[in-house]
């Protein structure tokens, strides 16, 4: 299978300004929480044509930052992002449509849509601006785009607030697909929806993937959502991928202690894991991550080396990669 998206050693930091509480605290000698925060720290990842890669990890581990880099709406500081083998153009500055190949769906469809824009305009604005369709074709185009996501023509002249959350997310999906992307980044795309609606939208994503041969980077903090859609799952911790494997392999044979801890929190999965591997301790601040292995402060099997040496993501077998020297040497 052809690779559509490839990330090579991608890094992205944010400089955080001290807030009032920080400044007061530092007057009293406390360590400020302001500084440079590495949200994405050396990520390598390739997504194939028609493939769904799930990305999981606790809140703040860098999933959205990585998703926005893949979607070309946030530039990386260092490293390469290749779309079909070519460096991705920064879409925020690109007017020729060359950055349209990757689109993004966000968690909150209400804020993703302009409340004053009719559905027809939300869907046809980008394809008209990029010369993919003529203004005179807009109505027919929008009808087809809505049908594809299971909505009817009568939605065209209405406004976002007139729809439910699930329908608004369908509109966002129709809008994203209107520019014929190859890849869609879904960032917590069903997290704001009722459980009954979540399944419908997930099924829609799967149907559209088959119909249009799309690739997805499917981001969720909830591994039980990701497992239904993903061919492979990547587990992220403090800006790094710590494990990446085909979905079944990851669920049935998790290797990294962090993955095992995450899976132990999913009630439907192996109950033995929950005894053995419950996650302890606080998530360290990404402003001041632990030296060596980022996970060693919470790891039940950490050795002395783990406190000083940063492990690499190594291939075990069958496309299973893990960033843990302890389980690597056991294999
Ligand atoms: N624009 C920003 N400015 C400063 N810090 C940010 C910004 N965006 C994200 N961060 C920080 O980067 C880290 C990763 O955030 P994010 O990618 O949103 O994680 P996730 O999606 O996994 O919850 C967090 O510590 C977050 O506070
Ligand atoms: Mg996020």
C-alpha cells in the first residue's frame, strides 16, 4: 500500500507565558510553570492509503498538536511531514489548494461551524474558493455532499444552531470531504456526542472510508472508541509514541507498561491487566518531563537505566513497535 502521510522526527514546542498565579508564586520562590513545552517530541509515523491509524493517550500528551501538524494547520518546528512523498505546504499561507489533501474534524461541531453561515455556504465555500466547483454548481454539489453524510436537501438553507450535535458533525464531515481530501484527521470527533449518536457517526466514518478510500488519523483519549475503527493504534505519552501495533496485536499483546495501564482501565478488556498494571502517580508536567524514559516515574518495571537513557521506538515483530528497553530485551 502507498504511504499518504509520513512524519519524520517531528517536533513542536510551545512557549507558555507565566500567568498571574505563576508570577505571584515565583515571587515567593516557587518554580514557575511557564517555559518551553515540547508538545510533540520526535514522532515518526506513516499512514497508508485507506488505512486508519488510531492515536490514544491521556489528555495533554500531544494528540491534538500532532493532528494539527498532520492536517497542515500548525507548522512543526523540526522534522518533516510528507504528503504523498512531498513536503507538506503550510496551509495557513497556501492559496493554491495544494494543502487540501488533509482535512480535520474537531471535537465540537458547534464551534467548528460559523453560526451565521448557511449549511450550503459552509459546504461550498472552500471548493468554490479553490476552483474545484463553479458557483452555479454549488447547490447540486451541496445536495450530493449532504446525501453522502446521510442528510437531506432541506438542510441547505438552514443554520448550524437548527441542528443537533450529531447532524452538525455530519455537516462538518460533508464540508471536510467537499475538497476531496485523501486523509482526514478526526480529533475526538465523537467525544461531544451522545453515546447513541457516537456509534452512528463512527459507522459513517467507516462507510465513507470504504466509499472514498480515505485514510484517517483517528484521535481519541478513549481506546474503546479507537479500537472499533483502527487498523493500527499508536499510543502517545508526553509527546512521544511509546507503542504502535496492528489493533488486535496491541489489544491482545500490549507490551509497553503504559499501554498495559491504559488497557487496564477499559472494563471490557482483560480483567487481569487491571490488577497488575493500574496507573499510579500523576502525569508529569510536559514543561519539565522526566529524564530518560518519560514514563519511568510511573512505571512498575523501570530499571536504573530507564531513569537516564531515553529509549527508542524499536520494532519487535509483525509491525509491533515499542519504546521500552525492558520489554525489548525480554523478547
Ligand atoms: N497553543 C498552545 N500554546 C501553549 N501550549 C499548548 C498549545 N497547544 C497545546 N499546548 C500544550 O501542549 C500539550 C499538548 O496539548 P494537546 O496537543 O492539546 O494534547 P491532547 O490533545 O493530547 O490533549 C499540553 O500540555 C498543552 O497544554
Ligand atoms: Mg486534544
